[in-house]
């Protein structure tokens, strides 16, 4: 089973609406706050408040941050994320979202992505929004993101460059690049913000999946409107047919090994489930490497683009791969080196394995200046003691 989330955007989507909906669906605000604090950015706070608007009860996420005169470039935002203590997958997700935003702004303003001045989306509250969304999805264990068609609204909105039409040009460009489905809506205000559009353009497949529904959450936006200004999220699990992966393969006989190693690293950064190389012999006895990339279907296009641009291949094979997947749960244990997450393997109701998370163990080993194996052993011992107590 694969844990998924479906964004039901009946009244649009924005960064704070996403955070509110995630919290309403079970995200631990204290755990979210702890991850965000690793960015070492002073002056912000978050508060999740339960509200009732009309016929709906949900969560309004208040992100408090001072106005800042400095407008950041993409590199500034990337450095903040890179130098943080966030998990690697959270860093990658947040950087991908900001990269999408930079590309959209660059397209609109006719400059390079590196030269884009992030105004609204480079502000402190927007950084907290986007990194918070990436962290929230990680904490909830979400592996796939899906979304409904989007209503966009109409009218005008004030921005750093002055009044701009709704939908904002960056929003429209992001949705066009993602080929997002749009539905008519006559609301006289902005329903989909650039942040909301960037999250969906980066992460979402635009369809409603067959799923075993586990949790529903509502996140409210800032505006008080006649109809509920809310985003609804559905959290659940999908079976093997919905979670089938795509296997991409190509034979390479004319490219240096270090270049292919770089491609493999980039593929993992783009969200590939696994990447590997095998030595093969092609026609006429030519030695070559078989490059294989296992990827979720909603990220297939990005990986195809990477392989086409970064390798010498003229084409690649594609096949769907069905899986037998053990259930996985994450527990956090206390060790003499600090907290460590342990991944527990469950098969047909039986716990048959446990493995400490590498990133946690590596960070703890570096901090304590001890061997990595010592932290692994301490984490497994702590988990064994916990399992015995239970």
C-alpha cells in the first residue's frame, strides 16, 4: 500500500490553505515547527487555529513573519534550505518548488531564473509556507500527490510590480506547463496563488485516485467569502495497481562513467525510487552499461527529460512494474546520541525487520564524533527495548 494525498480544490489553493489542511488531516504542528526551526531563520512563528466558517469546520494556519525589505534571489533561498537541518527529501522537494517558481517568474519577466528577484514568494512567510508544505508531506508519509481541476477566479490582485490580472501570470504559466485542468469560476478574486500553483505543478498528478480513505482535512484561506474559502485534502492508501512504478532503461556505450554517475545522482534528486547500472555486452561485442531508473508515474516525464538531455541515448525502453510491498511504519527511539527514526517492516501482520534511518544516524554520529555503526547499534537496541515493553 502507498500513502497518498488528494487536493480537492473546490475553492482554489494557496500555501497557507495547504498547511491548514495538512494540520487538519493529522499533521503534528509541534513536529512541523521543529523541522522548520532547523532553517535558522529568526522572526517567524506558526499557529494552527480551529475555525468554523459557514457549514465547515477546519484549520486556519497563521504564519507570522515580519515584512522584509530584502528581496531574495533563487540562490539565496536555495542556500537557506541547503544549510538547514531538514531531511534530504524535504530539501529536495522545497528546492524543486522554488525552482518551478523561479522558472515561471523568469519566463514572465524575460530574465534568467538566477536573476529573478523573489518578492512575495521570497519573503519569510512564503519560505515558511513552501518548506512547511514539503516538511508536512514528509511527516505525514505521503508518497504521491494528486489534485482536482482548478477554479482560478478573476479580477485583479496587488503585487510588488503593481496590479496584475487574476490568475497571476506566474500562476497561469505554472499551470500551463503542468497541463493542469481548469474549470470555470466567476469568483471575483484570486483562488489559486503562485505558491499553490507551484506546489501542484511540481508534485501533483491531476486526477482523483481510487483509494482507501483514512483522513479528511479542511484548510482555510485568509479571505472571508460567502462560500467557504477552503481547501479539502483526502489522505489514504492506494493498492498495487495505483502504485505501479515505471521502469526506464537505456543502453549507453559512448559516455564516460563519471557522467553517468552524475546522471544517477540527479535522477535520485528528482525523485527516482532507485537507479542502478549494469555492465552489458551489445552487438559487435561492444561493452556498455544498462542504466535503469525506477520512478513513480507522476514523475516519469522529468526523468525521461533528464535521461534524454544528460545521456547520449537516442531512446529508452519503458515498462510498468507491479510490486509486492511490505507495510512500513516509522518509530522514533531515544538513544545516548539523540533521537533516531527506525523504519519497521511489517509483512502480513508480522514485524519482521527494523532499520535505523541513515540520515538520522549519520547526523548523530557526526555530532557525537563516534562511528556510524555505534549509532546504528544503539538505535536497534533502543528499538528492541521498546518492542519488548510493548
